[in-house]
C-alpha cells in the first residue's frame, strides 16, 4: 500500500490507492529493516556464545548443555545436565558456571601454548618454537566465535567431577591449531587424546 501496490501470496499487484512513498525510498527502508533484523538475530545468537557447547560432560557421561538465567537484568550462563537414573538410583543434575569453566580451560590451553617444551611433550615432537603457537594463542583470546572454533578443534572432551576437571585434548586438532598438521587425519582415537586432570 505504501508504494501503491498490494502483495498477496508473494505476488505484487497494482493497488487502488495512490503511492504515499516513492519506490526508491521504500526499497532503501526495506533494505535497512532487513539489515537491522539480521543484525539483531546475529547479535542475540552471539552475544554470549557458549564456547564449550557439545564438549562438556559429567563423570556419568551425560553431556552438559548451555543454559542461562536472568536475574536483576544480568544474564548468568551455565552448563547443565539433566537429571537421570543409573541402576535405579537418581542422579542429580549438575550445573557449572559457564564463564568460569571456559576461562579455566582457555587459561590451561594458553599455558600449554606458551610452553614449547610442554607442547612438544604432548605432541611427541621436537623443535617447536613459541612463534608457531602465536596464532593459536591469539585465536583463543580473540573474538568469542574464533575462540569457540579453536576450542572445538583442540578439545576432545571436558569431564566435570565434583572436585576436579579432566581436559582431554585432541592432539591432531592441537597440532593443526599450531599449523603443524591438518585435521584430515583421524581425530578422537584413544592414541590421539592427551588427558590432564586438575
């Protein structure tokens, strides 16, 4: 109606009323609305990305899913498991603060990347320099989406227990993050996993 046309089932027809907005102005406004709508969708999805989504498990093997609550205008993010039964016994749901867990894991990985000796030990290779790991360190501490991609490449699994965490690093992914190999090699096999508990 704004441009003197009516749309029905995706088809545009000449309307009975005179246009109140010229076609050029209408097109510009529609483009702006579309851009704003897409920006809003994108921002809402990436505002607080769950960097470890799909990688966190409890000691029973249950995957912890990203969740959040809002309280007093603040958003609190968590990884949570659902309640379950094992051998007829109720298993409590587990909830872990997402930001704390993510920062702890990133700090551990950056610590490994900052130590060529430690990295060489994990990857069973020699001649590593700090320069090789610079890009991987920058990615982990860069944008949330880049960090999430890097974590998905380098981590096989994070296992949450009541009093400790186990970080299982995928050696092929870690080597690829450092530019030492590609990820076309088989990943996730027992020989390719390096576990550290803290």
